[in-house]
C-alpha cells in the first residue's frame, strides 16, 4: 500500500485563465490583501489571446503555465496544483474574476484549524451588486436536480430550487454537500485523496462532483462566511455562451449518470437526456 504524500504548510494559488482581460489584475491586487502569508500563484492558461496572463506573469510570485489548448476548468486546475512541491499543503483554486476581501484567505485558514477533517473551505461569495450568492449547497438528488432544472428559470421560489440551493439556510459556518468552485481553499491531502477534479467535466459540475467525492472520502466541505469574496462573473464564458450552455447540460447529465448506474436507471437517464436536450434548444434560442 502506497503511503500518502506528506505536505508542508505553505500556501499556493491556482487560477485558470482564458482571455481574462483586466479581471486578472484585480484578482492579483486583491489577493495581496487576502493573506499575510507568502504565496505563489500559477495561472493555468487555456489558450488566452488577449495578452492579459502574460502581462500578469511579470509580477513577482506569479507564474504562467501554458496548457497548450483549452483543457476545461478542472483539468487545467489539476495541472496548476501539480506544479507545486510537497511543501505546499494548502491551495486556493479560484476564478480569475474573483476579488478577494481583505484577510479572506486567512479566515479560511483559521477555519481549517477548527475543522481538522475539512478538505475544502468556501467563502461567502457576493455578486457585484452586493447580493449573497448561494455557494454552499446540498448535493443534487435526482428529484431536486430535475425539479430545479425544469422550473428554476420560470418559478424562482420553487421548493426544489430552494432545497437544492439551501437558500433558506442561515449564513453561518457549517458543512455543505458542495461548495462553489469559483473560490476554494483545498487541503492538498484531501484533494489528492480523490485525485483532484474529474477531467471528464469540461466546465460546470466539476465542483459538485468534487464536493461529493471529498465527502465520500471522509472529508468535509466547510462553508466559512466570515471570509468574503466578490465574483464579477462571466468575463471569459460570455464570449461563448452557447458553447457554455451545452457544456453545462452535458456535465449535468454526466453527474447524474455517474451516480445512477445499472440497467434499471437506463430509461430514467434516457428521459433526462432528452429533457436536457430540449431545454438546451430552448435556452439557446432565447
């Protein structure tokens, strides 16, 4: 039996870039006030053409990793994490359009000392207008997931969406089924124990899947609202919205299919696939 790797206490940051524009500069500016600890940053770049990552890499402690193609979010994040030696036991994986609140990463690290089985720690995420994004959620069951997917856009206050998002749960430090992958502090031992993000998820649901597998491996996903960040959102994906919608629906099906295997589930999964295909056509037209 192979001994698990032992990690030190150093802190690293990985962000996946794809023509991030000026958002990467705000990311790095605010990152400087998010922790008092020294940090090293790797930008895993999936084929940027705007020159922003190259400019950002001129900063001290920031390195550009060119992946050579658009690998998707999870695979590129895995590549970035693998760039760090065993002295780095903590890794923040975050979107380049995140703006960190002062001391936010230090707050996540403090929470880690309170939760020794915590494998992933997520901050409170605000939208640009100040609203709190529901970033610590239940794992999507078949019923809640389908209900949310079918009526979520036309009936915002439906019970399936509320249950799925835990939108009626008080904002407090607690465990969750999964945490938004837009900003995570990961205990590298826990990340290793599940082999990181599943590369089959090109975009979307890679964080849901990771949270599920972290929990099944005996770790916890911990929501830490005393740490706050703002997610500007959508800069890279807005230029390819139809492609991103297709990726979202494909990932949703992958997640459900992985967890409902066997011949008895084939008719259900066939119906879900057909429903997602119709939903994608409707959303793409709109």
